C-alpha cells in the first residue's frame, strides 16, 4: 500500500519537497521560452490586476521575505501565466506553514514557469523517480486526481491542496483521496477492472527487473486479495464506506499512511 501513496517529489535529507528538472534538452528549453513569450503577451492585457497578483506571488516565493537575500527579477515574474492565490489564503486552504508554501512554490515555479503543468510534463517529471519502469499510466491516474477542475492542467493551488491532504490530512481525508484515485470513472465505487488498471500501472512503474521478480499474473492476484478484504457484501464493487472501514482495520495500511506525516 505504501507505493499507492505518492509524492511528486520529496527530499527527506533536505526536509522539503522539490521538483526535478524536466527540461534538460534544447527542445524543452525552447518550449519553455515559447510559453514565457505567450504568457507575457497575455499578461499585457491584464495589467489592471497585476499589482495585487505581483504582491501575492512575491509573498509566496519569498521575494520580499527575509528567507531570501534578493528581490526577484520583475520580468521573470511577469512571465507567470497562472498566478497562485495569496499566501494567507493558501495557508487557510492547506495545512502548510508560510515557509513550507514558499519552498514548494519556488520548486514548482522553477519547473513550471507558466504557473501550471500539463499531463505530458507531469509524466516527464514523475518518470524521473522510476527510471527502471514505465510510470506513464500511473502518472496519468495521479494527474487526473490532482486536476480537480478537469481542465487538463494542474496549478500550484491544485498541487498544494492535494499534497496537503496526503501529507497533513486526517485519516479519513487521506482515504477519501485514495479512493478517488482508484475510482477511475468517479461513479462512487471501485470495480475489479479499475483496480486491475491501477495495479498494472504500479507494476509497470516498478519495472520488470525488481527483486524478487514479479510474475505476470501478480496484478490480478493483488486485485483478488484487495476485494477479499474490502468487498464486504460480495457484490463485486467496493464502496467508499467499505474502503474506509477496511483500511482503518488494516494495521499495515495505517502504518504506511503515517510514513508521510513528517515528509516536509
């Protein structure tokens, strides 16, 4: 169950979350430049809201905060298409401190200068953590869970609100988030087919060269075990109530969830 809970990126040694670079080659750098140019043109049409947005953004990334030594370049700020909510509002929406939000925002903005990340970029970033396997399908499911507005992009607000639930939410909050991840068609229950898709994506992500080696039918066997534990009335689907009740009674699942309590 541990691998089912994820972090986009974590660094325990440094005590903070970070995003790994997904723009190593010249083509990606050119794409980032194009994004910045388009954003600059768009922002020229929105100058009436610039002052407040600029203030919120600088407060978030620490441009005027004592944590940093210098003020951020104005042009770099002007290239942000999607500006985050103000720091105080994000503190209300999440369970992160001011310093934690600033650290997360710096990392997010470095890898996503436009202020949002699309699914393709999300997959590239996530693949850095599983080079031995194919994480694209699991990353797709994660992206869908973070993209709460279903607009094909994840903003900084989307990211930190989801991350706050996973890392700082109550047990019920975390289990509800996990259930939503597994309920692929969002109809309120998890079917064997949905769980099999999730399991296959996890096994693909872990790679074929793991030790001990995984058998081809392992994902299906895992699904059967899952349903034996959670499908209380044997109707072939797992509801949110069955899921939460079963997880709360499973000591291993509860312990795995607690691993994330002090990640950041």
